[in-house]
C-alpha cells in the first residue's frame, strides 16, 4: 500500500496527525538561565510550524534543573509557576500556528548531566560515563524514594505542558538519558526492584508512562523515544527493545520513536564510539540504505501494531517513501536538515527528491572530521563538535530568524561554549 506524505495518521488515543512528517527533537539551548522559554523559542518554532511538519517535537524539557542535558534547557519545576505557564502557552501558540501538533519531549539527563551543572548527578547506579575529557562527574545512585519522586515529576511536567496548550508529550527513554540508563545493564547495576531483570529495569519507564497517562487523560497523545539498542557490549539490546515496545503498547502508548546509541556510542549521530559497535541480530532490508534505524522498526512491526516513528539519516524522498510503504515507519522524523532547510516537509511534498546534506559542516571540513574520527580518544570530541554546528544553526534561527550555514565548525564550537558558560555563570 502506498502512503502519501500528506496522509494523516490516526493515533490510538483518537488524535490525528495531519501528515507523515515530524520535526524531530533537537536540543535548543535557548531558554533563559532559569529555564524559561522566551521569544527565541517562539520564533524558532513558529518558523518550523510554517515549514509543514504535521508534528513538532520540542527539545529536552527537563523535569529537574539539577539534571539538565545542557545549559539553556527549558525546566519545569514541580509545581510550575504562573510565569512558566504563561511562557509555555506563548511557545505553544507560536509552535501550532500552522495547525500542526506540538509535543513536549520531557526528560531527565541522569549521569549525562555535565559537570558544570552538577558534579555528582543522580543515576540508577554509581557508574560513570566512559568518556574522556572530564566533562561529566561521578554519579550517585538514586534511592527508591528519589526514583518515585522522578516518576511524579514526569507526570507533573506532562500535565503542565498540556495545560499550556501543547498537544502531546514524549518521554525520552533513549540516547543514554535517565530512563535509558535504567534499561541498560551497563549503567543499571541495582539489585532492588529497579535492577536485574528486564522487567525490573523497565519499571522506572513504565511507572513514568503510567503516571503521565493518569495526569493527561486517555485522549492526549503519549509517546516514548526508545533505543532500538545501545550498540554497546553488555548494554540494552534489540531483543530487549522488542519486549519493552510490547510492554509500552500494552501500557497504551500512542507512538514509539525508534532511535539508538548513547553518548558513549553515538550511533544516533552516524559516528563511531570509543569502542567497537555491538552488532544486533536484525535482518537488513532492501530499502535505500540511509536511515539508521528503519530496519529495526521494520522488525518491530512484526511484533506490535503501535505507530512507529523513525528518525536519523533520512535525506532521500525515495527512502522515506519506502519506509512508509514497507510499514517500517508510520511517521518520518526530520532533524538536522531542518536546522537550515526549515521548510523541508513542504519541499518534499512539492517533489524535492533529496534534502541537502549539512552533516556536521562536512561540506566545509571533511578532512578535519575524518582526522578526528581516526583517533579513538578524540571521537567523543568530534561527536560534540558536530553537534555544536547544528546548535549554532538553531541558535541563529531563534535569535535572528535565519540560519547561518556558512559558519565554521570552529566558530560554532567557540560560540556554543561561550553561551554555555554565560548560562551557568553564578
């Protein structure tokens, strides 16, 4: 069956997405030092709303200001203030001005909290992130009471964004953030009800989903972003992911976004990690080989019927069409291309065959990135440097309304580091 890009997508809760494109979640870093969204985020998401996506996902909205993914995250306190409600409402109004959905990605960074924010972040276990450079501190294992408080905060955050006019929520359980840390045997070495068996390791996620559903009601979209695998030896693997997806479907989740990797193994960025990638047992399809996780989604489709979103690597309209027609994806997530081509969905609908490739500024610095990638100790630095170029594009869009694709990776890194320092200055 051929699915058109403009076909709507009905979700189990009864909500309908107007087309098959979603602007994937990308960290913005545009909130105030207090975590309040302002005119920059309104400008940015207004531009993306005009670009034609049926749904926009926010970047990390954090449930705890001591555990940010980066300075400049939006933070919803428990409970949120009236001023925060007003700011969230203005953001939601701008982000839905074209009739599209706007979902909040809610998250807790856990041990992936930078040391400049918290030198001793809370995590499932006291297992430090295996990256060079000293950017991340020594984590402290959460108590059961603290885990229960985190579950409550996810629910409070979801209710707050619903009240402000957001049209859905996504719990971030991928990329090595807190809920993902619980799922992985490498980072979760607990021996209580939250560790050991997969059912125990999934408890924090499933409890959070249940709390969020109770807070927002049966008719409001609740999604989860989940790793297909961590791609690390001894980590969360594809067979476990299949089981968690089945549990999420039973829990009444409306959409699951399939991704993969962590900071230590940045599969989500198409880059190599510090260690060899752990291969997963999944059949390779005959589809166009560019989307990182579509084969995993295709394999999942054999086990569950919940709508699936695939993000990562899509550039060719043909590959997107094949992913939809095969049943491997119900929704196409677009991230990095929309940092410059903000109307990519509209252009694809109008017949554009392939999105431009701005990969990490590679069109400007292929030898530089290649050199960094050839030295294992510098791979993590390369991964972050590539991100900084996109951070700068998002920053330019929010502050000026225009991207700046001619900016060098070096200038972007300098700019991002300066902004982070400013946001964390006491």
